[in-house]
């Protein structure tokens, strides 16, 4: 029997799992900032500051829990970590659907951050079942799963919001719980017992997990690129809903449809362009190309005088999707099989660190530049900052990735 067949099947299982998880997450994206704004009686600047705290709290949980879940999955397997997290997300959305105040919504975001920390484990699952030379395209498939979720999620969330502002949370809870039940019956374990590693608190805490990044001369440098990229990327979940509402007077439904378009372009890039781009440009070329187009897309969002220009910038921005699969592939080649979970945990911790920086940076800068007491405003300032960060990362990437095909770390 061809070994590639079961391997492909397990990748599809993870793909479907991520799609449903992101679909639920996407349902609440266009709704949550607006819901906070209603608690703030329509004060956009005040809502931006509060929402920055929400995203930061979510990211703090990612930072604290991602390495722990990664280390647990290395010791006990990936399957149970993924399933428990899925059930937790479903219950959390129910809490948010019933939340009577901003405080309860914040509690829901904290729990969501803990449960969403298993995305790193899903990445380790992919590394378990995919040979090194095919990991870039496999990680691209997972990126496409995020795109599929964002195609339907925000649009459906915006549509459900017209019926009731809490309905998207109930829909997300239903999807998450159905996904958990689906995985309970069909998702196999990917990490054999003989390849599991002993659990260690020194590696399961956020600081300990980052020590793995020092195991190869170039690994820490590549991680720094991921950090800058993730900080810049936080401009979207932090400010896009409030930015488009403030500048273009978009409602949740328009935001949802626009994010659906983002998801469609992401599918095209992640599912169709990553593999030929890596084959033609190599991982290094994919990383640099993604950073360049990401900077151009952010600048386009900042400069757009109307909605048409925002939509015109979307396909340019979508090519930023070449960055992460290329970077993930380069990094995964430098660690041994039993350390893939720790690597994904470390990468998730990087996202967590970025989440401690980005949301406050962008929401505070947005609130500052739209403050009613200012003599002039610049609502696109957060996107200009994000573009500058990606250009900085591009210069670093050109320096750090000079060697086109680094050696795989031996363990």
C-alpha cells in the first residue's frame, strides 16, 4: 500500500479541522469590535483602546499556553490536545454569546486564547506526517484552510449580525463543538509512541520553549523575521473593523464580505501559488516576495481614498501569504522529528510575543491619530507602521537567508 495515501488523508483531516475552527473564529471577527463599541456608546477611539486590551489578552494566553500544549503533544500525542482545545472553544463561544458586559467578553477572549493555542500542535501534526521536502506545500495547505474559514466566516458573521449581534457567537459555538465531535471519530494520532519525547517544564514554559531557537545558528534569526511579520500582521485583527467603520462608514456586513474576499485571495495564494513559488523561487524567494507584497498591500490600505481602492489592494496584499510557508519550511528542516512540537510551540510563542506588542501599538496609534482633540487626523497610520515593519523584515531576510538550502539539523 502506498504510504503517501494515509499521509495525505491525515493532512486532509487537519485541513478540515482548521477550516471549521477558523470558520467559527471568522464568524465573530466583524462583530466583536462593534459589540465593544456599543458598550462604549459609539466612541470609536475608546473602543479601539479596549479592543487592543482584548487582543493583547488573547495573545498573552497564546504566549503562555502554546509551548505548554506543544510540549504536552510531544509527550502524549497531538490528537488529544487538538480535540480538547476544540471542545473548549465551543464552550467559550457560549460564554461570549451570553456575556452581559465587557468584562465577560474579556473572559471569553482569555479562554479563547488558551484553546486556540493548539494551532501550533496542528502544525506539528503536519510536520509528523509530511516529509521535509513537501512541508512548504503542506503548510501552504493549512494556510489555505485558514483562507477557506475566512471566506465563509466573516461573511456569515456579518449576515447573522443583521439578525442579532449575539447570533454569530452561537453559530461559532455550534461549529466548534461539531468539529470536536468530528475529530473524535476520524482524527488519528500522528506521533508514534517511540518518537515521543519526555515532558520537561523547562521546555514547556514560554522562555524555555524559545531556547530551541538557539539550537541552530540561523534558527533564531529566522524566528526574528517571524516576530516582525506577526507584529505587522496584527494591524488587521486590531484595527481593520474599526478603521473601515471610521473612515468608510462600513457596517459589519460590508466588513464581513471584504474579509471573505481576503479569504478567497488567500486560498488562491496558499493553495495554488505556494508550491510553484517555492519550486521556482525557493523558500528564500517565497519569504522575501511575501514580505515585499505585504508591505505594498498595507500601504495600499493606508492610502486608499475609498472602498474601491481597498478592494484593489487585496490581491496585492494576499501575496504576503507566500512568507509563512517558506519560513515554516526553513525552520522545520533545522530540528529533529521529536522536536517539531516544540518548534511549533516556540513559533506560537513568537506569535504570542507579537500579540503583546502589535495590538497595543496599532490600536493606540489609531486612537491617537483619530482623537477628537487633534487638529489633523491620519487614520491610516497603523497600516503605514505595518508596512515599514515588513520592509525592515525584508532587509533582514535578504541578509539572513543567503544560503539557499541549509542543512537539516541532526539529532
